C-alpha cells in the first residue's frame, strides 16, 4: 500500500471479490452493545476513509477505516489478493477519540 487513496482503492477491490471475517472480528461485532452487521462493514469499507495505517501488522499491512451508518464505526482490515480480511470492528468511544472519531485523543 502506498497512499490513502490507493490503499482505499485496494480495500474496495479486495472487498468486491470477497470479505473474510476473522474470528476476532465476529466476536467483537456480535457483542450485545455493538451488534455490527456485515452490511455495516460493507458500507464502511465501500464509503469510509482510512484514518490510521499499520504497515508492520503481523497479519500483513492493515489499516483502520472510519465510516458511519446510523453511528460511527471503525473497521481494521487487511486487503489480500483474493479477499479483504476484517480483523476487527468496533464503535469508537468518545473518551478515546476526538468528536470527529478520526483523531485519537492524546493520553
């Protein structure tokens, strides 16, 4: 991955082929206080924006994508040649993020 626009294009291309939800993502999405759907994830990866990049991730180059449905959602994903791996998804907490949910608060 090179720049955010290219990275986002790669994410969309990978997602168009197939989206693979890793077990951790399924557990996080299924929490009663979250209930994030696969439709929500698809909407975020197709319409969201990259807010953090993790080139050294052990699972391969990944990034944090921010998007909104009826609420803000963060998706950590890793584009592969044949699919998009969804590593985790969660609802960002106000105490951790600025009001835009794109900028981490300084600790």
